[in-house]
């Protein structure tokens, strides 16, 4: 079945590329911003678009084709990047009429008054294990491209964002190569062929923060923040010289593509940024570093003439900063909720000039970071302040049901039974569960927003709360 599918796709690509016409449209180096809506306290869409304009953003990227956003972008100078949800990909890939309908509903209904410039198919599809989506990704992109071109629209590019985990190796950059399972499933070559022949971009979600924070003792923070003075890294194979971590990561993608015979792939950064806060055990997540990274990023990608990367110098790299707001409904570790240039109330977390003109010396002094080194000590996970008592019962029941051992000490007569209160019992259960499963199962101290980390020992009397020691 898989071989039949691949054969059908091969014929599909051949027919498509034989009819393809190239576009010579130029691309702006101005900065874009990712606008996510995963928060329950964000500004209205109308006010958010006004904020984007006042910040001198050039582009906005959304994670769907939200009608309200697209309507309110009409008449503005903000170029829009919209996204097709993952679940729609198989149907679009299998039927041109479905692709045509999607384009009518989500592109033609707003274009050209809303300046849609990118249609992104799915988000980080190749990071999943869903091979059905893998096989259907490029056919869906081709269908959407065909629909757009049938309308004689020349200035909308079709792409798909990928994460850095598509690569098996990233260091040194010249060793970059795609994961073997993606290659073995013959996904990467059709994708690169489509992007190359449509002159679209290889969209990469690239976060030097994660690379640095996973190895902060051996990787220079200055190298990650573009602030390394008189220090560089020379790739032993290519001889290229690197002065920052972002360039290393981007070039590893370029080298991976070159190993497959694609020497002129154009990169776009669909997401990058630095968290302004995070959990106690997430070093370097602070306002100071976020401001420095994003300010230097803007200066780099908006430079005239373009800088590009060592492996691809002098080219414009369209870039979207992640993200507009801190989004409090995002799951996972603390940094997930703290990438915003703005607070949910619309006020800036720090000043930034998206034109890249303002020098660092002209900005107000930033708060000095206190967590640039990994935390050493004990951490507990307890009920977050402001949690409603009525919500804690289901949380406690869920934790205890999933792991009875985490709540043994809460049984009547046991050491943590007293005081008999939902807050006390829930805090013990959360800390117990997190300490037990953090390393083996990747559990986070979040629990749908009801928990937070603390360095203050909540133990009392004979009740000793389990902790994580770092």
C-alpha cells in the first residue's frame, strides 16, 4: 500500500512540475510576529492588530485562517501568513475540489484586501509519528498551490513549518542530515523539490534557547544571544566561521538539504525567540536575555545589505518572532507561556525596535538576570496561588487515580493526612507525582495551570513533601 501511494505521488509530482511557472517576486527583510490566541486574558483581535501596526511589524503569522483576524487585517499593510490545520491535510491531498474550496473560503474571501502572502500546510508535521500525514503533506501542498495558481495569484507561497528535530545531526553544521526515518519514507526529497521548484521557503522553527539551555555549561550564552565578543567557531569540514548559534542551526538545515542535492533552498524562520520567564529549573529564561536575543535578531535579519548565514551569505531570511503575547493557556513547562513581546494586557515586556535601527545603548536599562546558570538545590511543586478551591478536588482525584502511590501519605492516619484541606492535600499530591515522574515520563509542574514550582519547603511536622533535587 505504501509503495502504491509513493508511485501515485511520483506521477503527481511529475505532472505538477511539468506545468510549473516560476515567480521572481522579491521578499522583504522586515520582521513578522507570530500571533497566537492560546490565552484567556488577551487583548481583542482589533486592538492586537493595532498593536502590531504600532510596533512596526511587517508580517503576522496565525495558526489557522481565523475569519476575524483576516477581516480586520483588510486594508492594513500587514502581510499575513495563514495555516491549514493538520487534520485537513489528508482530505485536501486526496481531492483537488476540497483544496479549491479551502482556498475559496480562506484565501479568496479576503484577498487581495488582506495581503495573504504565505499558506502554511500543517505545523511541524514531520516531528510527529503520523506517517499518514507525512505521505499526504506534499500532495496537499501541491493541491493548494494549484488552487492558488488557478486564480492567477502569483504572490502567495505555499510551505510547511518544520522543527529542528527533523535533523539527526546539527553540529558541526556541515554534519547536518535529516532523520533516516523521514528519508526512508521518501518525504524530504518531494518536499524540497516542491519548495525549490515553486521558489518557496523551507520554513524552520528554530530556537537557540533550547539548544543552549540543554547544555548551558558547554555552550556559551553570549554565543546564543549574538553577543559573543572576539570569539567564533570554525566548522572543521566546511571551514565556515560562526559567531552565533542561530547561524549554526540554520546552516545545519542547508547542509542537510545539500546532501540530498538541493543547493539553493531558501530558508524562512517561521518561529524564533527567547522566553522572558520560565520554571525554576529552566536557566536563562528571563526578560534581559529575551530582549537581547530579539533585538539582536532583528538587527541581523533586517540588515542592509542582507547578511544571510555563512553557508548562504547575502540573502534575505523572512523571519517571524515568537510571539506577540504571553499565552497562559499553553501546556507544558513554564517557558511555554512566556515568549511574548507583550504582556496579555498589551504592555511590552521590554522595549524593542522591529525596524532594527535603534542601537542597544539607546534602550532603557534591563533588569539583571539572576538565573543564567542552572539552579542547584531542591524544588517542590505546589498549588498555584489564585487556584479556586472548587477546582482542586478534580485535580487531586486525577493525580491520585493515575498514580495511587503518589497519594499514599494522604490516607487517614498517615503522616500527611492532616491538615485535612484540599489545598494541603493537592499540594502534596502534585509534588509527589511530579517528583516521581519528572525524569521518567517528562511530567511538568503545571497540571492545567493549578501548580507552580517553589524553592520553599512546604513540609510540615511528620509530613515530608517529595522534591526534585538539582
